[in-house]
C-alpha cells in the first residue's frame, strides 16, 4: 500500500494532540498553542 502525503495528519494536528496529551487538558493546550 502506498501512503500519500495527504493521508497523513497535519503537523498542526500533531502539535495539538501532543500538547493536549501532555497537559491532559484541551484548555491548557489551547493556552499554550494560542
């Protein structure tokens, strides 16, 4: 199976996921990412 670049999540989505997992809070992640 060939993976295309558009099958991968955006870097912004990965940053949001990482920050929310680290803080265990979307509110704190949003404040960090502003």
